[in-house]
C-alpha cells in the first residue's frame, strides 16, 4: 500500500469519539464560572454583539 501526498492548507485531524461522553457537560466548572463573571463585568466585544 502506498500513500499519496496531497498538498493542502488544512491539517488533517482525527476526532476521538471517546470524547462524546463530555458533550453537554461543563468539565472545568471554576473556569466556566470565572469566564461568565468576566463577561458580565466587561460585556462582549462590539464585533461579537448581534446587530438588530
């Protein structure tokens, strides 16, 4: 079996399906809470706010 090199700008990645067990769960609760606190204080950057 031979492999063929393909010139690409995107790296090839393989997704580990064992990570599905964490889907929908907060793994780092402390960091999540800190991030929410910081967002409440500073708010979102103007570029991320939705325009009406």
